[in-house]
């Protein structure tokens, strides 16, 4: 009886973790990026880019994703210029994250240009998506 109960609890936990990390929108975007020749994608590369500091001629100080979104994707962030609160990036905490392909592309366009001074490549986008999807799991 105890073994059956333990097996059921383990199976439930695995299903919950799988559903928390699975996103049809992410899968669709990864396919789009793969079709351009990008990949394989890496959550570790996405995490390195998340931490990486950038500077370019148009900005007086260094910027990184962490500047607004924090190191812990389960926490709320704050935009360094507007001071607006940014909801957590981790899909396990914020169910709205990574659910809409148009929103994903919109924010990549805006945030990549603001943070690194250019659009992110399909490879970078795929790496970021895996990192964000994995966060909080």
C-alpha cells in the first residue's frame, strides 16, 4: 500500500513538473528558430547571456537582463529607467509567461534592442527561451 502511494505521488510530481516546463508557444518558436538554421539550443548559454553585461554608444551605463529582471526569475523585477514593476519571468510563478508567440517576439525585439543594442539572433532567442522555461522548475 505504501509503495503504491509513493509511486502515485512521484508520478504526480513528475507530471506537474513536466506541465510547468512544457509550452506550446516555446516549442513553436524553437521550431521557427531551428528552421533558420539555429540550434541546438542551450539553457546554460541562455543563462550566461542573461548575466552578460552590455554597453554600446547610445547608453551611458552597462545593461544586462538582470538589470531589470533580477538574477532570480521567480522574483519580480523593476525597469531601471521607468521603474515599472516587471512580473516574474519564471513560468512556474507567472502562468502568463511564454504562452503567446507574438508576445515572445515583441519582447525579444524590444528588450534585445534596449539591452544589447541590436536584435537577438535566432540562436540567442532559443537559448533564452530554454533558460527562462527551465527557471523555477
